[in-house]
């Protein structure tokens, strides 16, 4: 088995834990590959340093928060590499394992006591295919306090035309992220759906909408002279101009997570109690 390692390198504790995990895996005679920035921070394992997009591993261990997971997944999306998330962030809905349980969890994984959970992603198109979204795509103006005028259609049927601060198109994985904060519902990851959530709409009747993940969602920018940006998982930005259309559909590439327990609802209760404060 070959295991990849990536960490949030601006958090000292994450780098230190990733270094200890590297040593632990080598003691277990597991071959490792490290993300180049992590190897540089550790000052060792240069011979095992790889670019994330070039890693050909059986599993990936990501030490950080959901942002680390999202960044890592954006590079390995097409490779079907299962991710093990160790939470060094705040809420961490995508990261299952707490730091104090990291080594026990990895022991369980090495012993084969785990299952792989598949999560759908959004394919995003704007003149070309953009990086897929595991959590959400957020459309907003570049200037604060400005509204977007947008048209939303599902399977070529106009659902809504409205003015709003922005719009979120989310997966079930993203239902516990920005979508939830904007008033969207929490969706069980097993539900085959996408969520359309207006951000502070001027039209009171514009409410969050859940649609089939087999649907094609199209969003068009209607106000001349107004530009928007589409932010994919907080990692990638695309500029949207007047009358441009951005299209969302289910991606053929899923995200894969290594899980030790089936406890989605317990995790939601605990994370929401924390309120995002570590």
C-alpha cells in the first residue's frame, strides 16, 4: 500500500502531526508520498515529495480542516483516491477523525476495518469545463453591497428570476457548509440531490430549492454592466459576464472518503453544538 500525505502548512500543529503520521506509516512498512509543501516544512522526506496532481497512491491522508480536504480533492478528483480526513480545523464536516484518535484510526484502516463512502460532485461549465465542486459553487458580485440579477432554470424550465446578493448551488456534502448558513436544508449524503439557495434575495418568495442530481441547472446573469464571480469550493474563481450562462450537472467523478463509522447525524449534532468555534 502507498499512502499520500498532505497537511495545512500554515498550522504548525497540522505539520507536526503529519510528520508523526509519516514516521508511524514508515514503521508499519507502508510506502508514503508527501505533498511538496509538507515535505519542505518538515525538512525531510525530499525523496518522497510529489506534486498532489502527480500522486499515484492507494489512499490520501489530509491533516487540516475542510479547506484542506477541498483543495486536495480538487487535485485528485479524477483518480478515485479515497481520502482520510484528520480534523485540525474548526467544524470539519468532511474530516471524520480527531487528532487524538489519528493513530488508532490509521491502525484500523491498515487492518482493513473501514468502508469507503462515495460523495457526488458538481460538474461546472462556463464556455469550458471548470474544476468540479465537492461542496458548492457560490455566485456573487465582485463589489460588496451590490446585487445580482439572475435567472435560474432546471431542465430548461425557468424556476426563478430574482435579485439577490448571490446564489449557492450545493451538493449534499455542501449542505452543512455555506448553504446551511444561508438558510438551506441539511441533506443526508445518501440523498441524490442538489440544492439551489439564493443569498439574501430581494424577493421574499425566493426560497431554497432541492432538485434531483440528474437535473441540469442553468444560471444566467441578466443585468447589463454587472459582472459576477463563481467561486468553486473556495478554491477557484471564474468571472461571469452579462448574459453568460453557467451550467451545473452531476460530475462523473465522485469523491471518496474512508469512514470508520456510520454516524452522519451524530456528527451533525456535535458540530452544530460547537458552532464552528475551536
